C-alpha cells in the first residue's frame, strides 16, 4: 500500500507520524472519508470544502486543496481497487504534550483501503448519550471520535451496525458516522444542522435530489416512523429494517426505495456533483 504523507507517496511501513503529533495526543485534527469506484472519488469537491470548513472551525490553517487533490489522485492511482474508502486526515502537527498547539505545520495523510458495498438494509440502535449541539466542535468532522467508538461498540453488541444519538434537548440528531432520515405520514424528514449533526455530503445530496425537509424531530419520531434510512459516503442510502427491538416490515419502503434509486442514478451521472 502507498500512502501520502506530507508531500509524497510512501510505503505503508515507512509512512510514520510522530508520537507527538497533536492529532494523536489530543485528537486535534479533521478528516474526510470519500468513496472511490474504479479509482474515481465521488463528490470530492464537496468533501474538500467540508475539510476546509472543519479545519477553520478548529482553528487549524486552511489546507492547501491543490495539494490534497494531488495526494488523492496519487494515492488512488498507486492503489487500484474496484471500490475503496479514501481517507484524508489533517492534523495540528508536532505540538507539546498538552492542548496548546506547537509551531509546526499541519500533518496531511491520505490513504485508501478496500471497502465492500453495503447491503440494502441494516439494523440500528439508539443510545443514551447525547450530542452537544452547542459544543465547540459541533458539526465539525474531527478526529475526536472516541464517543463514536463507544456508541458503535454498543451497537455491535446488539447486532446492529449503527447507533443514533439525541442532542441535549432530546431531539433526534445523527448516527456515529451517518445522518438519519425518517418518513412520517408519507413525507421525508431529516434533522436540521442546528440539531448538532454533521453536514453530511450524502445528506445534502439527498435533500437536493428528493425534496426532503429539515425538521426538528423528537427521538420518539423514530418509534412512529413508517420508514427510516441512514446516509453516509460509504452507505449511500441504506434502509433501516430494525430499530432497537422494532422491526420495520418491508424495508426498504417505497419512499426509501425511491431515494435509493434517485441517489444511484444521479451519482452515476455526475461523480462530482
């Protein structure tokens, strides 16, 4: 495997980041995960814009997007695969052993690994922990992912692939790595960004392509939803067939099936929408 680290391609065994990198010591970094199909990244421009927005939100210097694009192209070309997960990581770089940043330039790592296409349906659970919609990193895609690791482990213990969080007001927010959509009375809804959820790339495209509405939703909306689906860069649109102990019969339902079809068609027609 070839990995891009700070200016060039390296073999995986020599692509070493310092143990004093702020991304390692305190999680001071941002990242993007991009789907690749036969060497072509999907929606890369949107991902790079969000990388910049997340970096700005953390107070990191804005990444050189020309370099990031070159890195993505080089890594994908050096690691051919039919379906992949392209990971862009951008951290605070060498820093003291504490929250203060050092004077070093940020660290840029780009890597790609093989991925498998998701099944059409999945199981999810809800968890008791909350997203802080007023926190300093709300809505940013940072490497501070420990609470997602804990929540996803809880989901795995219950034979599920995702966990859904409320925010501090008890409103539906997001999953550990997904956005969530629900069908209520035949209409498609998703929590607004003010809920504290990430501005997902797939979420934005589904909103644009299906006419879904952004709506503040209590967690109880999940219990009465006729259909539920989650979205992410690797899942695209994935129907939920089981929520906690509740089965949603016929998943994917008609609204979800249409969203899946529209997303597949539109994304195939334009790889950088």
